[in-house]
């Protein structure tokens, strides 16, 4: 059933876009052939949307208007934009936000069509040397199709009809990108940035139509024969080999200072994109003179969050010199007690607070801060998988060998860390850790924050929930009884070791009660109790 384009729809859009790009990120990276060989278009788009989604979440789930929500989305994308693809996407979202915020709530079909047109126009304005056959072309085709649907004779009666038409137009344009850009035809691929943009538009279609997001458009026409990069919509004559560094920074500057800045930066290199407005800008450039690029920003205003990355002769990131430390483990943990256990075992722990999951950029920073040639990442949470995969790509681009063990719970992370042996070969160590995590069933006892449907029935706010392997299995009123029921269910399939991780809000006698339950009913099963100090009262692992 069609849904209105209101604040809640924008929140759904962000969630769906993050899921879709997380799913398709590696495939989009793989078709990255124009014109810089960095192979990270999908990753950059994911990190940009992740920042937008976090900003929308921070704006709150109740109260913000449509205008406030779309502005939060655009601002988050702007400050978190990565690479040319992410920077252009940020400008597309800003163009849409400006039109949607100025219209009625919920937005109507005409407003959405005008928003897509403004998005495409503003993106062309932001790129120093626009080229057809890129995500710019795809954005224009989406706007054309939306206008056709809302113009004389158009069939659109709802915003869902408009975005469905826009998605269809975008997909047709994406399929034709090799016909407009020879480098894509030579490689047998469509434009990577355009493919990512179609995914974002599909997510909006899902948010408004109620349909699940469509699958990623076919990315290849044949085998890829070139890896000259695809994360830029600069002129095809741009000399990627002569641009030794990627420079990106946020800039506080008056709008009047930007034209001169663009002209100066354009003379310093290629792949120039400057997006933003109202005093805040995101600047992206490939150049052999990174110092001069930053100095230009200083003359225009106040640059900050400056990033300078060396590029190889083919446009990819240069590998870092091998660090002194050979291998380490980075483990994401939800409590300082759990983090302490990881540190005692020799791992680097990243402690997160409840409701504040780390993003891909934060995880990537933790991987690089480990200063190791080889890093094993334990996300310890299902919802962190896409962010962990994106962070691993960022670290690999900097020359670090990274493996992500798909741990779904802190107790699986503890089990994986227990068999970690840095003297083994890297692949053997990762396999052993993955096997140990996979052999550990995980449970959780928590308190429901609101009414919800679950696998065990409807729960109310304040109910105690017992979760086994990610699904709600028990709903009750007494925390101790629910914990006992969950433990019994988990041990019904057998086990040799039970790990109880006690968190905030757990009764002082809970661990002793459960240990006694194991001792009396399950001979030969050992029990270990840890003070995790995590936000949920209890975590249970059974190996």
C-alpha cells in the first residue's frame, strides 16, 4: 500500500538504503572501472549513507517534521561524504532536501518530481567537469522520468508512482552508460556510481510503496578487463596517474568565496567536486600538490576534518609500510567489563554505549589504530555486519590484511578470542576463531522498551524477554525465571561450557542461581561467570 512521503518515510528510506548498499557494496566496488583505480565506490556510498542515517536517527524518531528530517539527512551525508561518489550523492540529497523542505507535509507527487530535478541540477553544478555515462546521467534520467509521470498525460497520482517511474528511468540510463562512456564498454560494466544511485532510489521506492527494495541492476556485460577505477565523474581526459593524493576536507566558508576556490582547485588537479552551501562545504580533489589544496581552503575559510591519502600510479591507495606488530584482534564490546576481558586476552577492545553503535568510519579508525599488519575484527553484533565489512575494505585499502569473523554476540566473540593463536598462519587462525564462534549458541535476557510482535507472541513495554540465537523465545515478568528458562532451552541441545555475562540491572543472586541450576541438572557442564557491565542484564553462551 502506498505510503506518504513524510518524516517516517525518510527514516525508512535511510534504513533501507543502508541495508541495500551494505548488501551490494562489494559488487559495486567490483565494477569500479572509471577513472581512478580505487575500487571503493560502493564502500564510499555506504559510508556516506551511513552518516546520513545516523544524523536522521539523532534527530529523533518522534517530533521532527519532514523538513527537519530531510535536512538532517542531507547534513549527515555532507559531513560524512566519502570519495567522489559519496560527495556527489550528498549533493543529490541536499538538492532533494531543499525542495522537499520548502513544500507541504507530506510531500506530493509534484514536489518529489521537482526535488529529483533540483538534485540532478545541483550535482552537475558541483562537479568541475561533468561527464555523461556516470551517476550524473542516471540522476538526470530519474528526474526526466519523474517529470513525465507528473506532467500532462502522466499517470502518477501518488509519490510512490513518481519514484517508481524515476527508478525505471534510472535503470534504463544505467544500462546505457557503457554506450556513452567507452571505458565502461571496454570493461564490460555499467557505471559503479550510477549503480549505487539506483540502489538509493530503489530504497526510496521501497519506503513509499511498501515493496522490498529491488535487486541490484546487472553490473557487467562481460568480463572486467580494466580496473582503472570508477569513483569519479570527472572528465575522461583527467590524468589519474599524475594525481598523487586524494584530498578531502570540510570547509566553513561564505558562499561567495567558493567560486574562486573552485577555480584555484581546478588548476591543481582533477576529480574536483565541491558540494554544500549555507557556509558548510565538502571539498574533494585528486592532486599532486595536497599542501596547496589545503592552503586554498585556508584562504577561502576554515578547513577541518582534513584527509590526505596517497594514490598509486593507477589511482589506488598506496600500501602502508609493514608495522612492527604482526597481528592483533579488534573486538567490539558493549560494556567496559567485557572490554577488560578482551584486553586481558591481548585484544584491542572498542567499547560502545547502548543505542550508539559504531559506524564504518569509527571501526576503520580502530583497525588502523591497531598498527598491525594483520587484524581480525570481531563485531559481536548482527547489526554491525555491513559496517564491519565496509571498515575492513577501508583498512585493506591502506595495506592492512583484515578478516571479519561473523560473531553475532559478545559471547561468540569471547569464544573466538579464547582460541586465537597469533603464532598460527593468518588463515588458520581466522578459521579456528570462526569455528569456535559458530559452535557457541548465544542467549540474552533483556527488558522490552515498547510493545512489539515477536516469535514468542506480543510483548508489552516492561516485559522480560529471553532471546536465543537472535530470536525471542520467552516472554515473562520475572527476570530470574526467564533467565532460567532460556538457559534450559540452550542446554537442551547439549553443551560443555556455559558462560554467564552479568550486566547492568541484573539481581545480585542471578548468577549464583543459574550456576546452581547447571550443577544440579547438567552434570559435566562447566560454568564461567563474567562481570560484563553491559546494558542488558544477562548474556549467555553455551559451547
